[in-house]
């Protein structure tokens, strides 16, 4: 079943049954009001919810499946997520999701929320005079989301090693933003093993986002290799976010969702996972599973 079929058929009609069945099998029935808790996020000084609301499914060109839902539907979904403990919002400029998240959180306590965004980069040698500066990017994004600061800003989609040299101008500018209090933590979204290895060792990196699931689906190495590297990252004080937990929509059967979330929290060496949920039923399913499986 691909992502489109999963969304079309949904889990609205079966979520309660599948969740209850799994819980009974484990002897761990949970109340319908179960929520996601917050955890210490490495040595970043942040505490984040175990699940982040991803906003970039099939994202690019300043839109995504989440923004395609429309503002009213997105806001209703995001606030439902907040009520169930998901107070971590994973955005990116390329998703076009910042105004949507801004509308969803504008009446919520900012100090209770974690805002993450990502900046698309070029190698320093390829930048030209028309490239938006990091300060201009941060000013624009803060205005779009309605916040004076971001908790986390990541270099988006690092696909090679040596990014700390080829993106030095971005690193220096984000370090200045962190010093000025515009950003609390900085890091890298990794899309190759070499990029991940560099991030795990880099003293500049506070936060790593990495692809991890038990099926080696849309990943940058074997599950064992990735979880070992993420373990090293945690030892080095990094906050670790797992992404592609369901293999970018390729592993969404009930048993696969169960296996993937259990693997992430019991073996994957992550603090939090980001999920591209697209309905209230998706949120409820994720919350019930995480509330149960993260405690095992």
C-alpha cells in the first residue's frame, strides 16, 4: 500500500480497533486521552515532545500534502495534535508550511511549543549575489510563523560529507543567530551516511535529523549502522530526531507502523520522531502507539 492509498483508505474506521487490539495483546490498555510526553533533548537545553508534527509530506515548491489540506483543516488538525501532546512542529521554507503553523499556534503559549525549520543551502562556491542571506531568511520565516525566534534551525537535506566546509557561510551565520537568541539550537537534516557521520562528530551540531526504520526503506545505511551512529550522536550530546519512520509512506500497514515506532524508541537511539500525519485519525493512531511503545 503506497502513501496515496493509505491516505485514501485512511485509518479512521480501523484505528480504534487496531490500537485496542495491539494494546490488549501487550496487556497495556490506554485511555483514549493518552498523550505524548516531553523528553530531554540531548544537551541542547530543550525538552521536546516524542512526536513532531511533520509538515512536508511530498513537499517542495513551497507546498506539501499538509498545506494542500487547506488552512482550516490544517489548523484543526494541528490543534488536535497539540491537545494530544504533540507540541513540536517540523517545518521548512520549501514546504510552505510556516504560515499554516503560525496560524495554528498563534493563540497557544509559545514557551510550550518547539518550532523547527530548515534552510535550503548551496555550496558557498556556488552562491551568487541573488542568494537570500541567512539573516534575511530568518527574518522572513519568523514573520511567516509569527515568532521572534526558532527553537531549532537545520541545514536542509545534506547529501554529502564535508558539508561543514562547503556550507561554512551558513554555519557562521546560524552561529551568530544563535548567539543573538534568534535560534536556540542548530544542526543538520541528513540524507547520506557520510553527512550523518560528520554531524554526529561535529561540535557545531546540536540537533540531527536522520532517516531510521527497521526495514531499511529510504535510508542511508542498514538499520544497525544508522542506530549505531545515532547512538554516538547521543553520546556526544546531540538531540536526535528520527524521520522516514514509515519509509516515506512505503511501510504503513498496521503491523509495519507498530514495528517502526517500537524500533525507533527501543533501538533507534532517537529522542523524538517526526511524522507526516495528514488527518486526525493519523494523529490519534500515532499518539496511542507512541504512548504505549515508548514505555516498553
